[in-house]
């Protein structure tokens, strides 16, 4: 059997007109069936800052497919009938979600559909190629309400305590009252909006998981990279809160043009939005880069062993 290149394998999927028509019909049927879920996702990404990264997730999933295209260069073979049981599970999930009115279940069923199509069309080799992209689509789906609330409260508590300690360290009086930080000049930081960090945690989880799919590293390094998403998000969020506290303490009045430009009504909101846009992401990316650099320096790859030259051996003998 001749081995195809990745591009030839991809072209085979769309080479014949009837195959292209079949793909277009499948895509149109998928879009029509999931139009409420797609509309809900788009609205969530647009209105909730915690999930604004959802617009980028499908794009990165497609990029992952392209970056891993070498994995589908294989001898001629078709799909697998094992994709049919997976596709049979897919409408069952839709029925359960409609019957019990479970919010996010239709969005999760998309992943089951993509898995079944991959197995049915290209077999297990196609699933091995596409599974990172399918798994990464999880980051476009909002967390269930209970889980989101629990994460937010947990992150608020950690960020509030660490931020109060950091603010006191720089010489500014600060006291935590619940999730509100009171400064020495009687100004307050509303931790309900500034201290959650859920947006950064979700974003850095997506970034760390995406990085593990791209880089060629040992499994333990990838697991460490994924686990570091939470401390990176907390450090970035604490840096944001401390910077906002410093700005509120040393410059309690914010320029009117900046308040109007950012569309807020309070100087603290202006500082929080400004710092959140220009500080948190660079800090998180810098920490992620520093971690990857440190991990690459901890263990060195063993050097290849040199064969012992027969000439030297004979001379020594």
C-alpha cells in the first residue's frame, strides 16, 4: 500500500463532488440543528467577560488539526463502523437535554458528534489526529452555574487574602471585609468584580492545554504546565488588584476623558478595566514563558553514545 502525504489525505476527503456535497449537507444540518446552542454560545462569549475567549477556541481547534496533519498520512484505508455507536449516543444526549431541560448538555453533545464523525469517516487513526481539537472545544462551553459559583468564591477568597498582604507590604493600610478590601484612605475595592479571576483561570487553562497539544514535551512537563494554570491566574489577578489599589490610593481621581473612553462611571472601575486589559495578560504570558523555559532547563536530554573506535582499541592493546 502506498503512503499518502497529509495534503493528499486531506484532498481525498474533498476530491469528488459528491463527497464535497455530503460534507456541505452535514455542515448545514449541524448548523440548523444546533442553531439555538450556537446562538447561546455567541451571546455568552459576547456578554460575559469570563468566556470572551470562546471566540478563539474554534479557530485554535482548526489550527490544531492543521498542525497535526502529519498524523493522517497513512496507507489507504476507510473509516470504522465503530463510529455508528458513538453517533447513536449523540441523539440520546440531545433527547435527555431537551427532556430534563439541562442547560449545557446540547453544547457538550457537539463533542460526541465530532468524535463519532471522526471515527466513522477516518477510523481510529482519524480520531487520534482530531482528539486534541475536540477536547479543546470544551473551553468554549460555559461552566455549569454551581461549579462557576464555587470557583468564583474560592478564587475571590484566595485573591482577597493574598492581595491584602501584598498591599500592606508596600506600606498601604488594607483590611479585608469579606470580599471587599478597605484601604487606609477609606476607599474600597469591590472584590465581587475585581477579585474573581475566573476569566483569567479559564483563559490560562485554555492556553496551557493548547500549549501541551503543540509543544513536544514529556508527559510530566505537560501535566505540570496544565496544573500551573491556577497559580498563574491567581498571581496575575493579585497583581491586578494590587495595581488598582495603588492607583486608587495615589491617584483617587481619574481623568474624565479616560472614564468616558472606558464607558464606566467610577475611577476604580476605570483603573480595574485599564489594568485588566494591559497588565494581566502580559503577566500571565510572561509567567507561562518563564515556566516553560525553567522546565526545559531542569533536565537535559542525554547525549547519544559514541561508538568506540576499533583503531584506538587496537592501539591500547
